[in-house]
C-alpha cells in the first residue's frame, strides 16, 4: 500500500512542483499556521525536484517524505479554512493545488486499476494472490483519493467558491463505484460458495488446486467487503442512499453495527427477507407439501404395519410348545413393534431428502459416548437380558428379590416393577436383582406348608397326633398326594413340638396355613391339650437363709 502511494506521488509531484514554482510571491504572513503551510509547500517542491534525479532506495525515502508532508499540509489547510480571519485567496490557491493533485492521482489510479485487473486475469494460479493483492491496494487507495476529492469540494464551498458540477460528477462516480463493488461482492461470494462445495466433494488429488481457488475467492470477497465499507462511508458524507449496500454487508458479514438502527436499512433487510421468503415458498412449497404428505403416509403405513407385526409375534411367542415366559413374550412383542416403527421413520426421513448416513454415523458416535456416561444403565440392561434368558420369575410370581417381597407386575430391560403386599409399586434396578438371591415363591404349582405346634410335657402324644391328622385330612384344600407329614419333631425346653407339613396348591398356601392354625387352637382347647409358652422358675435361696438368721 505504501509503495503504491509513493508511485502515485511520483506521477503527480512534477505538476505539484510546477504549480508551486509559478505562484506569485505571497505577502508576509503573520499567522504561524500560514507560515508553516508555505514552508511545507516549498519543502514539497524541493523534494519533488530531487525525485526527478534520484534513484534506488533514496527515491523511496523522498517519496515517503512527500506523502507525509502533503498529509501535514492538508491538516493545516483544513484548520485554516475553519478559521474565519484566514487569507481566503491563499487558501483557495492551496485547495486548487490539492484538486489538481487528486485529478492526476485519479487518472493514474484508473489506469492502474485497468492494468491490475488485466494482470489478475492473465496471471497463473501461483501468481494470482500477488496480482490480487496489488489490485486490492489500488482499489483501497483509489477510495481514499475519492474521500480527499470530496473534502476538497467541501473546502471550496466554505471558501465561497462552490463547484456543483464537480460535486455532481463525484457523486455519479461514487454511485458507479458502489454499484460495481456491490456486483463484484455478489459475484465473488457465489464463486466462494461454489469453491467450498467443490472442495467438500473433491478427491485428494483435486484438493490442492481447489484449495488455492478457495483461498483466492476468499481474498477477493474480503477485498470487496473492505472496499465497499469505505465507499459507503464516503457515500454517506455525500448524501447517497446506501441502505441496500449496508443490507448487503450485513448479509455477507453478519456483523451488527450502528447502521442497522437506520429505519431504511431495517426496512431494506425486512423487504429483502420477505421477498426471498415469497420466492422460496413459491418455488419449494408444492414440493415440500408433497414430501410432507409422503412422510405422513409412510409413518401411518408403518404404524399400521407395527400393529400387525405385534399381533403376529404375539401369536407366535404364545405357542405352547415354545414355553416362553410372559416377560420374554412381552419383550419380543415390544421390540418387534419398535423395530418396525424405527425402520419406518428412517425410510420416511430418507424420502423427505435427509441423508441418513451422517445420522446413523452420529448415532454410532453418540452410542459410544452415552455408553461411557450410562454405565449403570447398561449394567441394568445386561442384567435384564440375563433375567429374560434364565427366567427366574415371571409376571404374577411372588418373589423375594433385591430385598423386596411382592408380586412381579412388570419388567423392562432396565428395571423390574414389584407390587408389595401393602399395595406399593416398587421399581428395582435389574442389576440389583440379578446380583442378589432371587426367591420365587410361586414358581411351582404345588407347595408344602410348614407349621410347628407345641404341647405340654404332660399331654397325651398319641391323642395329639390323632387330632392333628383329623384337622389336616378334613381340610378340603390339602392334597392327598403327596401325603402330609405329621411327626413329633423336637423336645424343647418348654414344649413338645410337632411338625405339620401338608401339600397344597400354590394359590391355596396362605388359606391352608391360616385355617389349620386356627383349627388347631380351637381343637386343642376342646381336647384339653395345652399349648405351653416359655416359662422359668426362680428360687431365691439367699433370701430364705437371711430370714432364718434374723429370726434366730
């Protein structure tokens, strides 16, 4: 950028020096700023003459000095113009010099823009980045010169020498430049999008060439964006409506600036979005409606198919020769329906246009992550599978598992629901059940009722055996086979214990237990058979001895 500016100054320095040389001598100035202004004019003129005969690095130094001193001169000139008692004639001559300088600069930059664009078009792939950098610098400096040109015309107006024709020409030039940069940004943005798409689907051998194209397109977009921003600043000063261009910058960069608070910019953005939405709906709505119809149709079809499959699986697993538990049956019925419906959803999504490969890949990766995060749940899942395979209990069985006693109400692959005798529903993790002792009370159809009845040592044993046999044999729920067992079992410290063990159907267990226990108590009372309870005799020998000693 600096080298370009120095080259520009070399082109215009001769005319600048000539203009300084032909001036009439100024009257002695008493204002220090005026003296500094005239001194800078002389220094620039001297440096411009030296630049004609100087070469190499010394020439670059001189050009840099000219650039810096001209910037100082413009700052002083702006300050003097804003001062009321300044010499307008002197200031007007200085402004005309700057106008002449800008005119020469514009002519040079227009030619250089043309040359740089041609060089970029003809450059090979390896040289395009360098050519693009040169073109971007030329555009940037051309925009800065436009800003100085607008400032020059503002100075003329303050000095009561307006130039409306020149301002009009500048306005048209800025408008033309805005339109060009806006179109260039749109074109380069499309080229960048195309390069990104091609790079995603390219093979390894094609990537190197496409990466260069992508970088070049990105640089062009960045250059267009920066240049358009600078042009918008100048256009706002001139009074040109820049709402559309600010909207384009917002859509391109996504940056929220103060310009978005402007009502025209907001309206332009809203209008653009509304127009794009209407066009998108007009182009895509019929196709979208058809896809939604197909999606709903496929979901409905597979939902119906799911119910059919569930019924078929239910009929198959309920066959008597398979001897499957209710838990296993429910598992196969549930999983078959879910599998069919899941396949239906995937097919429906594919018909809408979604690519299932990334989704399935994502499920695989997510499965690994979830597996590490939910190790306890997976442990329950594995335990649930083992319970289904080994079938230690079924729905409706009375079990003692995981420290809980009750009837099995429901089981999933993660937990088992048990209904306790107090009508509480408890959900127990399968890993806790599988890792503990499982007692299935109602697994067999026939159970033995174990009871113990004690009598006193003075009671008749044979009579007691006869009474117990009568009680057991008279109960209608007691099975004749296997035969009940009634035996004198233990001579306890306080009683003579009989064991009574009749066999009953599992469903009649507690009824028989309670009935026989009640009948034993009633018959023992009628037959004068005692039911002893633990007792102890305590003899206090030390107290009796003490009383005898006292009486003596």
